[in-house]
């Protein structure tokens, strides 16, 4: 069984991982180090009591790979699902130890988490960053310490990682744009006032979701944009406030494009609170069955697009790599449009 712990406190400071760069492979060296640890543990157990064999230490030493996962936050529904997915995958691999940390939605905390995982000499590091710039340095630090790094969902500003696993946000943005055009009257005829609520400005998904959308909607002269790049930082309450102001300032709003479902729903709630939700279409992204799909099925959101969490795939890829197989530089996860037409079926398929 994989194990999920909080960040394990080894104190702060610079990473002190030392591996001989001229040895045949660091992995062999690592195996040797682990074998020695195992022998030491067996010796200690023989000298003391058998209780040590069932203690946490002995448990960890039985594992072939120690994998660290630095998650940005656990409060958003999509992040909670992401952690659930990675833990479910970990449970299928009894030979790995998985350490999951929570960055509490703060760059500084997440940087400290990654530094801590480097100090713990994890065999592989999975990281889903708060934002690109702030996490790039520490990811590079892990790469320099010869730890294979798997970047999940949001990217960093270095290409030196082993693999990126995530959805194609540009494509999702385009699909959202195409649906918005359809809802506003169709290609060449679309007209209406659009509110776009951005995710975190320092993240690539937000930029890609916006660029993809505009690639399509900017071709429609009848579409007007009411806000200039306002970010709700992926949060429902912030999107609520942005939308409440937009509603006060604009008599006519036809469509809201939220970069994720919590923000699209926050905008919906703001419109509902002033009795205007029926005049507006709401499009979001994430499409979790118990969140976005349910909101679509209830008629609260008009559409959402699935953004599969990279939890399971990311861990599978890391294990594959640690076991000596080649992995691709990028793995792109699929998406699906969800509207009232397929929402009930999707809920049924998910036992909801
Ligand atoms: C959760 C989240 C998702 C979104 C993803 C983008 O933190 O905001 O809702 O799809 O991150 O990186």
C-alpha cells in the first residue's frame, strides 16, 4: 500500500543530495545505498526486538521506491480528486512509498515542501506547481540532484524535467470558444457581452485557456468582452466578487467563461443573487462528476470540459521510468465537452 504523509519535517536548508556523477548510473548507486540500509535495518532488528520490523522505518525500507508528490493545495475540489487519484494508483503498487505534501496554495510553502522532499532523497519527484516562475528554481534544484521530476498540470520555466503530464489547455480553450460562439448565435453571427474570469495569472493553464478561447471568439465582431484580464485565482469566492461588480456595471451580460468550474459557479451564484442567472450562459472547465457535471445537470452551468487529473497517470509514468522504461517528454490527457445532452449519462456512469 502506498502511504500518504504530510511533509516530513527534516528541517530547512539547502539540499545536500550527493551522488557520484561518474558512476555508471545513480540508480544503481541508489539501490546499493538502499540495500545497505536494509542490511542495517535487519541487523538492528536482530539485535533489538522484532517490534522494529513492524515499525514505520522498517516499513519504509521494504519499499523499492520512495516517491514524493508536492501538491499545490488540497482545498479545491479538483485538487482533492487529484490526490484521491494518485493515492488510489499508489495503492496498486505495494513496492512504493508515496509522500504527499500540501503547499497550502502558497509558493513559499510549496518551495519548502520540494526542498524537503529533495532532502529526503526521493527516487522521483512529482510536482503540480502553484505557479510557473516561483517553482522553477526548486524544480531545477531537484533536477540538479539527479532526481527525475514529473511536472503535473501546471508547467515550470525549465525544460529539464523528465516528463510533463497534463491536459491540453489551448485545445480546451478553443473548444470552449467554439461552444460560446454557438451559444451566441453561430459562426459569423455570434453576438453578445462576455465576461471571462481568469485563473491564476502566473499559470500556463490560465493563459492557454484564454488564448485558445480568443483564437475562436475574436473572429466574431459581434462579441464584446466586458472585463480586462481579471483573475479569480481559480477560486469561487473571488469569481463571485468579480461577477457581482460586472453585474453592477453592465446591464447586459450574455455569457461567462470561467477558467474552471468553481469560478463559473461563483459567477452563477452572483447572478442568481440579483435574479439575472437565467439570462446568462455559464461555461467552466474541470468537469468533475460530483461538481461540474452535477452543476450542468442541474442547469446551473451551461457546459463544462473535462480536465482529467494527472494523479494516476503521473504516478504510473514515474514508476515506469524508475523501473527502467523510457517515457515520453509530454503526456497529454484527453478532454470531453459536457452539456445537458450527456451530463445525466456521465453521472449515471459514475454511480451518481
Ligand atoms: C485547481 C485548479 C483546477 C484547474 C487547475 C488548473 O487548483 O484550479 O480547477 O483546472 O487547477 O491548473
